[in-house]
C-alpha cells in the first residue's frame, strides 16, 4: 500500500513526441507547486530523460526493449520500492504492462493516459483489439480514470474500446503559451532570416514527414496554388521523396525545407497560413502552436484537429486526403487576408484560454485529487 504522496509516471520512452513533452511539462510544473513526482522510462536514457534529471526530477530509465519478458517483473519491483499514491501511465505499452504492474504492486489509484486516440484501430491486430475490448473495461483497479486528448477520442473510447463513460475524462494537450508569444520577431524579419521572399504567400507545416501526416497531399495542393510558397519543418521517412517532388517544375523554388529545428517560432512567424493535412491525428500539437502565434489553421477534419480548429472561426476544416479541397481552403485564406487575420486572432484567444499547459495541468490535478486525497493519506498512513 502507498505510504507517500508520490505520483509516479510510467511511459514507453522519452524520445520526441507530444506525450513526452506533456509529461515533462507536467512533472516539472507540478514539482514546482510542491507535488512529489517521479518518472519510469521503460527504454534507454534519452536527452529528455537527462534534462529532467538535471532539473531535479527522479527518472529511472529501465533500458528494456519494446518486447521484453522482463518488463512486468522489473516494473513491479520499482513500483513496490517507490510505493506511490498513484500511477499515471502514458502510451500503449505502459498503459498495458504498467496497469498490470500497478495492480500487482498494490497501488489503489491509477490514470491511464491515451495519447494516441483511435490509432490502435489501425495498428492492432483484430484479435488483440477484441481481447482488449473484452477484458480491459472490467479490469482492476476500479479507482481509475482513462484520460483522452479530445472529444473524438472520448467517443471512440466509449463506443469502440468500451471503457466505462464515468471513468473517461478529456484533457487536451497544452502548450507553453507564454513561450510561444514571447518572441518579438516580425514576419519580415523571420523571412529575411530564413531566406524566403517577402512578397509571396507562405504556408507553414511542422511535423514528421511520414504518410500519416499527409504532407504529400499538401504538395499536390500547392501545385494548384501558383506563386504560393511552402515552409516545411521536420524530418522523417518521406523526406527524400518529398524533396524530389519539390524539385519538379511545378513546385521548383517554392518549397523551403528546414529539417528539424529546436525552436519553431521563427518559422511560424514567417507564415501567413498553417496547414495540417493529416490522414490521422490524435491531437495536433503543432496546429495548436501555430494558432498560438495567430495563424489561421487549415486542417483535415480528423481526430483532435476537430477540437482545435473551429471551422469558419479559427480556421477551416477539409476532408482528409483531398488535395483539391485543401488547395481551395488555402487559396480562400490567402485571397482574404483580413478574414485570415481575424481567424488567427480567434485561434490565439482560444489556445490561450483552453489549450495552455497550465490549463491542462489544472485539469489533471483535479483528476488526481478526485482519485486520491493525497494529504489525507499522509495524515492517516
């Protein structure tokens, strides 16, 4: 049984990703508020793991492979040693193995954080998905909350995963709004620094270059928008193919590929419109960052993007995998800059009010306090 006020986070890995960044922001900010936090990283030590350790956060990196029969035993041992009041798991592996380890270690309260939304319906073998639907909703502990990142994810969780609706809570990912806004570089200065012409419409994209993100759809749409340029930030398995496509005559000289950058603010400041043409998207943190700096967002009407973009108010939603519809939406905003600026301002206001990291942490803290009154547990061990 727990004898401390410790909240333990267990995650598949601490590489790059929205789930990892949310965890880092969450534990560091709650630590500053006086909450005791610790992290178990099931894979090898990473740059993020080291930065958390340097900031004073206890991080245990297990160094285990994705499929390793020792995972359960090792996790149980560490959880029993730490004796947390609550375990908060992140990503699919930790949500499965970590849940079982939490129960066997005797921790009575748990948060299962589903950052990937309905992605499992595309990646899980049918038999495995059916088995999870049969077993997981009734599995212990009962003092548990399923945390999802969007209303679409909540609907999926209730109807497909069949999690009890009373145990599902929606907590959208949040960003550091102050960091995004505290960057005083004009669009002209940003374009000059990046070597982009001043007198052309510029669309921005930030994210992994892989098929699910739909960047190939964006390039096809761009071919229908003469004199418009595209700024791409990110790397991934499609990078070589997209670079080759960018060199063809209809796109020649109009695509600027920056690769991976440590700070996206300069790139976003240079843009007029932001595009998120994903085929699937659990949430869409890059779209939130773009909205935070006042860019209207044109996005596919999938997953959490439907929560981020209010169609016609903060941006435009289009069907996924349809370059003509994407081109039309982008062309409309480029041709109507006043409307685009109004949408961008509305998007910034929405992000500041609802999608800041502080707002996300407030929602998560309420879930923690609902599951277990840590202070009561301290007074009555």
